[in-house]
C-alpha cells in the first residue's frame, strides 16, 4: 500500500475512533512500528493529529490563527455562549478567558446585569466597554497574539490577588484521556492559575473541540465543575465526564 493511502486510512480511523495505537496499526498494515511512527510524525507535522505515547489522538482544528478561528463553528460558539451566560448571577465576580468562544460569551452578557469581569484579554475588555453596569478588571502582561491574552510573570502575579465565583475557560481540546488541552505552554500555565483563583471552573467547548487534543495539557477533566457544549458529547467522552463529576450544560 502506498504511504499516502495508509495515511488517509489512519486519518479516517482517527476520525471514527478518536485515537489509534502504533502497535495495532503496524500489525494491521504488516509494516514495522518505526514505519507507523514515521507516518504519525509526518501527519503531526501537517497538523492532522496529536502524537501521544504509543499512538496518536485527533488534533484540534482550534489551533489555527485567530482570523481563521473566528470563522470556525460560529453557530456552535453562539449556542455555547448563550448557555454559559445563563450560569452567571448578578453581582458575581467572573473571570473570562480569551479566545473566540469567550468573546461570544462577552457579547451575550445582558447590558443591565451588575457584574465584575476579570480578564487577561484586551479583546474581551473592549467588548464589554459599553456595558455600563459591568466593572471590568484588565490583567496585563506579555501579549500572546494567537488568543489575544496576556501571559507571563506579571499576569500571574496580578491574578494571585483575584478571588472569583466563576472562571469561564476556553480550550482547544476536550478528550476522555487527554483531558483539557491547548496549543501553547504558557497559555496552559495561566489557565491553570486562573482556575485556581475561582470557586468553580466552567469550560466552554464548541463542537470541533470535543474528542480532540492539543499539545499542552491544562488539566484532567475533573478540574472543571461544568462543561458547556452545543449538543451531546460522544458516549465515551460523556462517560469520562460523568466519572470525573463534570456536569454537561447544553442549549
């Protein structure tokens, strides 16, 4: 079999199963594990999958650039944002992450709701500028342009003084085994720090982020109290979320 055909079949299998094992693939195609690992390595370089020990997971499409991500799954993100907005009560202190789904949540907030929003995203802060009853606390630091958020030591130090009711966290992957993940090391670190400063973490995930993984793990599924989605997760992911005590919120 041609390498290109084998890679196409591996990708199709990944889309059906969510993960593959190198040893099983080598047996199936009657080739060495080194050959399969080379295939997986090349496919990972193309952004088609995320390599893990012993195999691979389906890569998240949400690692694309900001402009492209703003065009991905717009109806799903709008539905997720609307469902998330209903979890917020007047007078709460809420941390809003960066990213396109959290930007939709900012736009969904009622203009007459008294609220304090803490964010390390200048985009989120600008989106809330005309909400006169929302107090906006903007955390500064080094700008990570992929998600338009502040990262680094200055951001972490400022966040250490915040105590919030809810943290709405954006991710690029939600996977039964890999947990919550994102495509940048520093961003994963600051998401963990934000989660530690809130009584509850609520993860927002449009459809394309379910059952896939990115390079850097934020944490296990159990770090979240709730996962807001548009529709139902796969049976495997749903079972993993239930086992971790995560409630699933949908439209």
